[in-house]
């Protein structure tokens, strides 16, 4: 299913934020766009959402929560997450210049059409414990985001084509 005017279904995510397109999901760095007042919660804040390419035979996948996902889509998420988390732990510390204390998974959603997505938000060792206050937009260096996307792509082996996982 595809929902018109849904940010998750329709939004053109600039390639500079795109890390990987799996068969049913996309993984990107949270968007930083000063003109739209959109910022990540942290350097390395990633977003995994179910979505199919517009040109794919089944159209785009719109799900409001996990109850709208098929068993195989849920299995896809479960298979992908450990690899993505391990890769974040591998890639982010040298770019941030600090170790990762934790990575939080959050699925809250305030967009109008409620397109299910998972936020993966690292808390670095230098950060104090802040609980849900961690989920506060902040400006991070654009060149660091570029570096995260580049290195995550390289380590995940996602350099252009869609992979079959997920
Ligand atoms: Zn949608």
C-alpha cells in the first residue's frame, strides 16, 4: 500500500542521507536540512523504514505500526537490526571521536500519515544520561554526516543496488 502525501512513502530522501536500500526497507541517516528546520538527534542517528521503490511491482509499503507488517517483513527487521547496530558501533566512534555508550531504538511517530519507522540513536560516552531528552534535534557537522553515510555504506556493502535482505 502506498499513501498519498505520506512523508515516509513520498519524501524524496536526498542521496546524501541514503545508506542502503533493502528490498523492503530503506536505511538513511536522519535528515539535516536547515531550510526545513529538520535536524538529527545526534551524529549517527539513523532511520530504518519499510519502503519499496516507486517503480517496484508492489509499490510502496506504508505501515502505521508493526501490526501492518507481514511476518517476513518483521523477520527482515529482526535480521537487519543486529548488523546495523554492530556497524554503527564499528563506524561511529572514529567519526565522532568518542565511544558509543548505548544505541536506543525508538518507534514513536508524529508525522501526519504515521509511516512506521525505527530511529536508531546513539548516545556517546561523553554525553550525560538524558533519557528521552536525547531525542532532541541538534545541529551536527554536515561533513560528519557525509562520512557516516559513506562508511556505513562501505561496511554494510550497500553501494548502489538493492540488497535482498529485509
Ligand atoms: Zn507512508
